[in-house]
């Protein structure tokens, strides 16, 4: 692996799935990504419906992608610009190693 890479994880409400997909496909810094349905558990009920609050879980779409360090700030800036106030949650972790076997 050459240069520092990061794993970016984004949890988005299901209603935003197609919009987030379009955004990520349009961002040159994203060389592809994975998506899957997850059940998010949180004490922060701000973005949860009454049914989700009762169930204690919220369905989310999780996107994950590797991104080189020099493109990370552009990706985060685009997400903040396009999805401000939408309830999207993201986090970034350094990748220590990756490859194909």
C-alpha cells in the first residue's frame, strides 16, 4: 500500500440512499464503494420516528470506501455541502493494510 488511505463510513437514512449514491459516484475521489443495510442503535432520538424510538433501532444505509489522504477533505466537504442537516453520520479511520488474496 503506498500513501496513507482512510476508510470512510457513512450511515444515511434510507430515503437518501439514491441521492448519496449519485453524490458518491459524482465525486472523483471515490473509486467505488460498498453499501449495505444496517440497524443503527442510539440514544439520540432526534432523527428517529416514534416507531423507531419504541423499537430502539433505526434502519440505515451504510456506505464504505477507501480514499487516499489527499482526497479525504474534498469528500467530507462535498458531503457537508450537499447533505447539511440531513442526519447523515460519518466517521473516518486510517487503513493500516489492505490488498487482495
